[in-house]
C-alpha cells in the first residue's frame, strides 16, 4: 500500500513593510515670518547702527567697536606667529615671535578640520586648510616688521571682517542655540554696531584726512593710524584706501551671504 506524501504547510507570507522616511521637523515655526525677518534684519541693523554712530560719536566704539577691534589685533598677531592677549583697550603682543602660538593655532585648526571631516562637512575642511595656509604665510614668510604692520592694521581691518561674520550668523544654526536662544539677534546688532563704527570712520576719511584717528592714547600709546604712518611709512591715502577696501570687501561677502539666506528663506516660505 502506497502511503500518501504529506506536504508541509507553507509559512505565511509576510507583506513587505513600507518604511516612510521623513525629515526632521523644521525648527522654524513660521517660515513666512522668518523670510520677512531675513529680508529686513541686516539692512535695518546697519541703518540703525550708522545713525547711532553719528548721533553718539565715541559711545559706540567703547561698547561695541573696541572688543572686536582688539580681537582683530589678536587674530592678526596669532596668524603671524605672535602670542597676543586682547584686553578692552589694548592687545598685549611681544616684540618677537614665539613657538607656542603657532603650535596652538595650527593644532586648533587641525582639530577643527578633523571634526569637520568626521561630520562630512567638507566646506569646513577647505576653510581650515585655507587658514592653515594663511598662518604659514604670516608666520614663515612675513618679516617681523611687516607682521607688526599687519597686526596693527588688523585692529579695524580684521575687526570689520569679524563684525561682518557676526552679522552673517543670522542665517545659520537654525537647530542650535544660535537660533533657539536668540543669540543671532545679539550677534547681529553687535556686529552691525561694530562694523558701522569702524567702517564709517574710514569712509568719512576718504574726503577728510583730518578725521583720521591720529594721536596718543593714555596708557596705550600711539594710535594704530599714527603707528602705521610714522613707524611703517604708510601714506594717509594708502592708509584710508586699505581700510576702506577691506570694509567694502566685507560688505560684498556679507551681501552674498544675505542673498543666499534670503533666497533659502523664500523657498522655505513657499513650501
């Protein structure tokens, strides 16, 4: 007698599970309002800061301009191989280069590049590499006398760059405390006030050399303008032209970031 073959029961067929990948919710609750703020924030801040500069001469520099001015001195010195300690009215810089400042700065830039590479932020890697190149040029190529002129100029020169960078942060960090904690508004107005104070001084000096801030500062010594003309041989025309050029280029870079930020906010508002 032939037995009947038993066929085992087939396992149930499980339907494929559809996985829906969604983006993280936007931190901007009102994209339409954010677009309006992006359009108005920087122009209004610069306008108010310029009015404040001419209505209250001197006060704006003490509160907003001097911290970025002294930090500009310090950053310029660090990138030229000098140790520097910025204070409110004076940046302490030794007469000769050292080895500690270049090592620390290169190490900090290298660490930034490594972390950026881990986070796959290649643009930060490129920026870090460019800064390392600038450091190498300032530290190993420039003579100490030339480097001294660079970090003397860096007070208002690099200070304007830093002020423009502070204003540009308004468009970034939507998922960080820069946006959530309202820091971007503080950075915006500090940057605008500092930039207007420094840039307006040299813009006016184009047609009035008498407004160039020559003189001696009690407890500090000769002003930057006096040192650059008397110690480093800069003419008044070259002095003003170089400061104005840096200010204009900073505004051009800020305008590019502004255009990108406004366009990005406009696209988000249309969704």
